[in-house]
C-alpha cells in the first residue's frame, strides 16, 4: 500500500490512491486551508499561514488560489476596509480567514 502524508495508515487503500494523485499545488492548498481553518476566526497574513504550513516562500501563490476559489476571504475592519497586519518585510499585508465554504470543504461537507 502506498503511504502519503495525506492519508493515514488506517485509511482505505482508495484514500491512499487519491492522496497520491494530488498535485503539489493541490497538496499545498490543502495544507494552507488546514492552517486557515485551525486559526479560524483569527485572521492570518499569507506569510504567517505559509510558515505555519511549513511551505517555502512561494506558498503565497497558493493563498491566492484559495482566495480565488472562495475558501478564504479578506477580513474587514469596523470601517469596511481591508484589515492589514505587518508582514515580515515591515509592510502592510492583507489579513485572510477561512470562509464558510473553506470550513465546509475541510470538514468534508462539500
């Protein structure tokens, strides 16, 4: 039986086959979505989420993929402007959090 990090050893062999068929991009998106869902409702910037997921500097591209898919969304402040947090480079970065769609996907409800 093939072993992957996305399937547990006790999972059915079809789960292992499905996990083995995921692309690197899909795997990174799932890792990031897991981070955003674990942090919910706390917002995260892309750099923080990618660091928690253990991804390298290119992980921010997967954050964009999650945003475009509707799995994460921007956080608005009390004035309906985008909430930002200071990033590792000292600049303001948009804050993101899991959406209901993202939470449902990770919970296996969609």
